[in-house]
C-alpha cells in the first residue's frame, strides 16, 4: 500500500516536471521567434 502510494506520487511529480519543462521550452521558443521577427522588421525598415 505504501509502495503504491509513493509510486503514484513519483509519477505525478515526474509528469508535472515534464509539463513544466515543455512549457518553459515553448515559451523560450516563442520569445526567440519574437526576437527574430523584431530583428527582421528592424532590418527591413
């Protein structure tokens, strides 16, 4: 019983960690894309 509980807690912690990692990665890509677009606009102007 105790082993099953700790295993489920570990799984949820792992899932939240993966979710946070993907969120930070997507936000980083979005920031990078906006920076590149602003640089392109600056060059084109």
